[in-house]
C-alpha cells in the first residue's frame, strides 16, 4: 500500500454491516480519498469481516480487545498520522480531513479528540477529565482513574486542552504514539485505554486537545460488542496504570492499595509484574511532568497525603 497522509484504524468485533457503513461514511466525507488509508482490525469476530472495498482487513487469531487491536492496526499503517475510530462512528461533513491534518502538523506531540454527538439523543460531549482518586465511604466504590465527560467547551478556539480524550475518535502523529506507547498493556474492553492515552501524552510533555468544530457522531449502545466490562480486567488495567504510569507519585501506592481487594485482579497483575516494571522504567525515562502537576493543571481533586513510608501509604486525609 503506497504512503498516504493519514491512516484510519478501526477495531471491529461482531459489527456485521455496521463496519462497512463506517468505512463508507469515512470515504465519502474525506475530501481527498487518495490521501487516506483504512485499516480494519477484525478482533476474531464470530463471523469474519471479510473483504471491504478500499480497506485493508486484518483478522486477529484470537480476541485481544479494542486497545490491542488499535495497536495491531497501527503497526500495519504507512501514513505519518493516525486516526483511530470505533466501528459505529459517523464522520463530520466534507472538509474535516485537511483541517485535521493542519492541526496534527501544528501540534506534533498531541492527542486529539473531537466533539461527540450521541446519535440516540443528540447530546453533545467534549472530551473528558478524570476522577483520579475520589474518596468514598466504601473502598470498593472509590473512583480511581475514571474518565468523565466534559459537557462544555470553548467553541471560539480552533483547539483547546483536555485531560482525557473521549468520544470514540482519536488522532495523533504516529511517531508520538510510538514514543508514548499509547495503548500498551491495556487488556480487554475497558475505559482505561482512554486514561492511558491521555495521561501518557501529558506526562511525556505533550498534551491532549479537542477540536470542537469537528463533530463525530457516535452510536452508544446498551450492550458493547466486546461484552460487559469484567470487573477483574477493569481493576487489573487500573493497577497497570497506577503501578506502571502514575509511579513514582505516592498516589501510585494508594491507588494500588484501594484497587487490591479483588483476588482475580491481583492474580492477573502478578502475572504481569515484569512487564509492569519495564513499563514503569520506560515511562519514567520519558517523563516531563508529574502526575500531581497534570492533575493540578485541570483542577482534579486529590486527597491530602499525611504520611508515606517506603512500603507505601500509611494515612490520608481528604
């Protein structure tokens, strides 16, 4: 496949004709179709996706989840810029492609998201923020590294900063993705892939931005194609992030302590300890900002730490 300007990567699981409608919407709205390459990653659907006109289709040998499928798709691209979209996303009207490419050129160390329109109710949402460690009475109810929608945005600017990309469509320079290892280590279907993408960009000295004028339509369904979030996988992914990305912040130990009540999640993490250590070392080597600095930039509430010893957390007050 010859080099293109931008690659669109679409993970798909049991989407049926929806994936073809998404590709069709993409190609019909792109003002220069010859500038776009499309890669569809079939995550071992029960019925194989098969061929799609004007798209490269890759079928995973087993089910990896959307985060890993995005990474697999990106590895098969040739373009310098990447746009990953869910398989049930509608693209903006014609004219979005060159506008997005200009923004990607202007912000090489950024992750972009866009205005998101819920196709069911027309509600608009604008990227997200984070509940980093929200105290609750029951330790199992703690909101730890949870993305949360923004309901407003300054539409007078071309793009503005957000803490967490949300909305089912995310764009970045391929080299920046390679540096921050955007989705590395996230398993199954889980919103932790958004937290990983956002925090990694901010901590490495880049940023996340929303382009409010580009509106992507999203079909939010009551039942996701990858099934319900498994609690153990969800907690395991958060432990991966808290231990491999948030560290050396003292909040890393506090998060892990609060997450460590699920036996299956602990067993999953135990099997990944060597990978977590390597991830931690790499993220520290490229870090330009601290976790606390990023949270403070967006007014994210963190509990006050009273005392920390070499083994982790001894007390907090919030």
